[in-house]
C-alpha cells in the first residue's frame, strides 16, 4: 500500500472512531434502519443533505432526533404544513416601535441540524425557501445575508407522493439533496425488538458521542481520502450512461426513455459519498464497491423519465440498476 494512503487509513481509523459510538448510541432508541442511519452520518461527513421517504410510523423522525441527540450540536425541527409561510422557516424583519428601526428575527433554519418534517406537505414557495440555505449555506432576511454556522445539514422526511395532501418537490430542490433514502418496514425480528422496547416502558437516553468540531475535522479528512483515477472514470461512466444510454450497447433499450439524466451535482455527490463510505469503513482510499453502494440513493431522484417510460411502467431505480449492471467496475 502507498505510504500516503496507509497514513490516511491510520488517520481515518483514529479520527473516525466516533462514528461507531454514534451508531451505538442511536441503536439504543432505533432498531434496525442501518442504511438510514449510515446515510445521515455520511451527510454529516460531507455536508450533503438527506431526504428520507417512507410511510408514517417507520421511525424517520425518531432516527433524525436520535442522531441529533448523539451529536452535541444545535437541532431544530419544523413541521411542514399547508399553511406554513417561508418566514416561519427563515425568519423575518420585526419593527421596534421604541427605536423606530427594523431588526431581523432569525427562524429555525439557523441551526446545525434542521429536521424538515413531512416537507412535501407544504406548498412549493415554502419548499423553495430552503434552496438558498441548502445550496449556499446562507439565508437572506430583508437586505442582509447571514451565513449559517457549520456544520449545517437539512434532514427532510416526506411521505410517498401518492398520499393525500402532498406536493411534489421541484426538481431544483430534489437535486440539492445528496441522498434520497427509501425507508421500508422492519423485518419480523426487528419489529419484535421494537415491541419489546416499547412494551417495557424503560426510558432510554442517548449520551452525545461527538460534537460539531469533530464533525468538521472528520469532513476535512474525508475530503483528503484517496480516489484513484480509474474510480473517478467509473463515476463519470455511470453518470454519462444516464444521459446518453445509447452510447452503451447494453443500454440501447433505454434510448428515448430517459428525459433528463443525472446532473454534474450527482457526479460530485457520488465522489463525496464514496469517500464518506470509505471513512465509515475505516479506509483511506475509495473502492468501486464504495461507489456502487451509494449510487442508488444518489441517482434515484436525479433521473427524470419520459412519458414513454412511464407508459411502460419503468422506474428511476430500475434505470439505475440497469446502468450499474452495464457499466463495468475497474
């Protein structure tokens, strides 16, 4: 192994020890849902926002709250409803009668971890209020722009769009989420554990296992993780296959079925998420398997299908699976 990569691996193991402690603390409250927990931790390591989609009652909100408790940072939760206003999220200008001046009253977005609960139950203008904070880590109130304190992460939950009273998120906002994680039911063993925890009536508490400074230090190390040129080419091959499937004979059947392929933001997200996966695994280098393991949650919401594809009942996850099967790993 390259001496520099070996040094990085030792550094990752040393500075990444808190990840296992955070996972252990969260597991006191949340049973199973390992992928959801891992994706949120990867979001913290990269600064990438995470969208969790699933039916009510699958511990999405509980998981986010538990991770926030396991990390000593500021946490705010906003329940998105049809009557929510953008100012309820970002803040507004308040007039002071005594001084005759306006002052900014900052909203709940001024935090480290923001839980946007049931984000698709609010209209588009409220969802759009998050765009500036998610993309540029800043908020404009009146004529003044305020930088958000790092680490800053939006963790949003949403119900499947087939449910009554939901508004689909605009494509521009979907693209700003690094991950879209589909949360499913626990298996029988896990649900028995949930039953036993809840029936026991025992009050479980989480002890903070990390803080904001550790997260920011881990981010810097994560960015430095080694990625071979062949792995970079592999990431580009995957993304370009979603834009021009006819360029690969194995994907010619998808010609005309993909209206919009993955954006350059998807390329960046794949690389950063693969590094975060390597960090969690205790490695100072990225493997093709790291890329593969995160590709579905990064690409599923960034591919727009044509009307023909919808008529054939083709789904974006099915396209991602076909692309990953067709693009050879180095």
